């Protein structure tokens, strides 16, 4: 895996490991492919307190459905079946929403599947990287608003800031914030200095500046070919 992709994946794995073990009950990895964290572990191993662990996938052509035992077929752009509504205690989804054109329906479905917690990892800054569809990027504020619209409160949000690497956002939200007080920080303060560069991405840190240039260059070459 190239560094530009490897660094944010390793970062998001470390961030997930901080909190995944506190969540029990029924956990699902939506669009989880082979459940690999690409560092030699399965994501199942992160959720040590889970009672059950399920994987959903979509189209085999998109590194998706494999027909494994207990694996569920799920198209996030379609209305959610009644048997999947509020079926799981925790819904986990890693870098899928950018590949779903109707991301609002997909995001709503993720939230509807959960009785309580939803954990998502999405790209904030990343060049185009999939020929089967790569449509969207998400800011930290967008995720906060999206969860609020679905009736969830953000308990934890963070993003990496690495030189010459893509930037991911990891966000944990809940329908029952009182249950997680003292276990999740419940503080997303956009006045915090660490968020300052988000307001002026081309004038911020070298890392973010470089990432935006890389993303723009990648989009240009993918779309028009040749040099900028």
C-alpha cells in the first residue's frame, strides 16, 4: 500500500482501537469486504466485548460480497429492510460513503441499523482512487451535522494531519449520550487551535496544504489526463 493511503489507514486503526473495546452487544461492519484492517488484524478483533459480529457487503466487482458464513448482502442506496432496522448495537463503516453516490440514503441507513452507536471513517482530503466510483469528501463539520440530522450526538471526532498523506476523519456518534458520559469525550470544539487550518486550507499547515495540492492534482489528471 502506498504511503498516501497507508498512513491514514494506520492512524484510523489506532483511533478505533482507543474505543472499540468498550462497545458490546451486536456489532456490524458494513461494507467490510474481508474485515481486514490492512495491518494483519481483523476489525472483529478490535471489538473484544461484542456478543456477535456481522459483516455486510455489496457487489463482488467492487471488492464486495464473498458469500462467507454469516455475511449479509446490503445495498446502502436502497430502502433498508425492516429486519435490519435497529438490529445492531454498533454499526461500523470504514471509507465507504465516498464511493456511494446517494450518500445521504447510505448514511441514513447506517444510522437506522443501529440501536445506539455508529462509527464511521471517511476521507476528508484524498485524491480520486477508485474506478468504480469515487464521489465525495467529508469535513468534520459535515459529519457532525449529518449525525445531528439523524438524531445522534457526536461523542468523539478526530482526523489525522500527516505530511504527504490522505486525511481521514473518524467519528463516533450515539443515540444514547447519557450512557457514554465519562467513556467518550463529547467535545468537538471548532474553536480549538487544532481545527484552525480547516478554515483556510490553502494557508494552513504544510501537511494540509500539500494534501489539498495532491488531491487537486490527482483529480485533474484522473479527469482530464496530462499535466496541470
